[in-house]
């Protein structure tokens, strides 16, 4: 295993290794071979590669048929083209019969909009899938975690969605760090003045904000939420219970994503004041850093939000 440039390269490496170990592993491509950095997969495993062209609904239906035949298909392309364009197929022909199909959605979030803008930014994907039963939703924060997330997806029996990025996500985790099955990894535990929960590709910003707050005498705990709406949220509930102030930060619409998930867990188990930072509108084209800053995901805004909760 090597450190990856981004979540796409991580997918390609992980799925190639899985295919080496298990000839049931397939890659179904809706004209996404190059986008997924998976050209080597097609060259090395031509019999495990299925190309359907620009037809995401067909790709999902093809994968459903393969899974019904005891194969393990991965469908990987732009996240919105899966969860929006092929939503009915993911719901009715994969989730409803609980078939063993794995989905990897790239360019998820606001930060991938440098070249294409709103048509290729997908900050609704988690909200859509959180309403469909039987899906396991994995949200790795960087390429190293994406590699392990794809491996975990293979181990899970049933539909899985791995949320991947654009290649602009910064590495936070070391290569060897496993994908935490508890759904949360605590990366800083300075104190309980506030609990900062991150999801996906803004984790580096949240960690930086924690350092700024520490220098100002505000001691927070930082957790990375890497499984949404999971079956075993006990570790997340413990962290929620330990802090009176909670801020969630995500590269997704605040409705249906991680902030909504944490709010649900809090209301049902340990009611706390929660402030959600995320998208409330459509995005626009621009470099990832400038976009994140403009839409309220800057380090400065995270810091100020923590400082002014309840004031």
C-alpha cells in the first residue's frame, strides 16, 4: 500500500487488490474508467470489467444482476450521477432486495467544483441515501481512508456507498490507520469545552480550528464521523454525552447529512445544543480553498462559531 494522491486513486488500488484476491469482484463503469483512475484495472482484469457507456441506470441494473449471480460488483462514477440520475435503480433494484452491490461516488461535496461548478458538485448524495433502507454509508476523509473504506465495503454484506472526493482533499490520516468500525475516530482530545465533529473532506480545517481554539484557551475534542446512520452509534453517543456544545462541519447540505445524523442521535439519546456548518444553497465554480471559505467552512468561521454558541 502507498500513500494516495486522492480518493479516486485509492479506489483504483483497493479494487485491483480485491480482484487479485477474489475473482468475483467486478468493476461496472458508466464511462468512468478514466475518472476513477482505473485504466490499469481494465487492462489487468478485462473479464472483470464491464463498460456500459454513459448510462448510470444501466450500470446499476447490470450490477444488480451480477450481485444476484453471486458476484461482487463495484459501480463507481460521479456521486450525483449515481444518487440522483440512478436513484430509482439504487433504491428498487439494489436496496430493496438487499443485493451486495458497492457504489463509489466521486466529486462529492462543494470542493470538487473548480472546473465544472454546480453540475458536478454533489452535496445532496448523503441526504438521498440516508432515506433508503439497507445502505451502509462510508465517508472517508482522505485517500488513505478511502482505500480502507473500499476494503471495508467489500467485507460488508449488502449495499454500500463510499463517498469519494475530487482529488483536492488533504491527507490527514497515516496510511496504516484502519477505517474505524465504530463510526467515529477522535483525533484531538484537548477538553470538553466543545465537541467538533467533521465529516469527509474538511477534516483538516476542523483540526486547524481546534489548534487555534486551544491557543485561545478553549479546549475541544475533534471527532471524524466516517459512518453515517450506522447500526452501532454507541461510540458517537458517548462523545455527544460528554460535551455541552457541539458543532458539526461537513461538505454537504446541512439537511440529511452528518449534522442531521448527529442531531438525531442527540435528540434521541443525549439532548445538546448543536450548531451545523454546511451548505444551505447551491455552490459555484472556484478553487476548493476559496469555495470552502466562501461557504462558511473556513477555519476562522469554525473558530468563531465555537466561541459564540449560545451567545
